[in-house]
C-alpha cells in the first residue's frame, strides 16, 4: 500500500451473506450447523469469532472452524491482542 491507503480504525460494519446476487459464498459455520442467522459482523453488537477482515473488493476473510485469534498473527491485526481479548 506504500502509504497511499489509510487504515481507519473504528468502522461499524454489518456483514452477512444474505444475497446470492452478490456472489455464491455461504457462511461455512452456518452450513456446518445447518442453522440460519450467523453474521460476520452486526452493527453496534458484535463480530464473529471467525471473522478475519474484508479484502478488496468485498470478500470476507473467514477462519472457520478455527477462531480468528488462533490463526492471525500480530502483523495481521491493527492493535494489540490485549485490547480485544476478554
């Protein structure tokens, strides 16, 4: 990115796979459980344990079945783990 793109913290996302018109992907956690209602990020509420971010243009990075904090290293995150772990 060479300083041409700013990483802005504090975004409030709402992400799910509700429309097949945008692509053919489905939530792997939802498929494994055979349930509905899983969301990657819910505005003002939470972020899925498997959510690893968003890649340009609009692909969700998902680590299911391993929680994101198990697969992401310090260089993959924009803050120290102590800020996000309970």
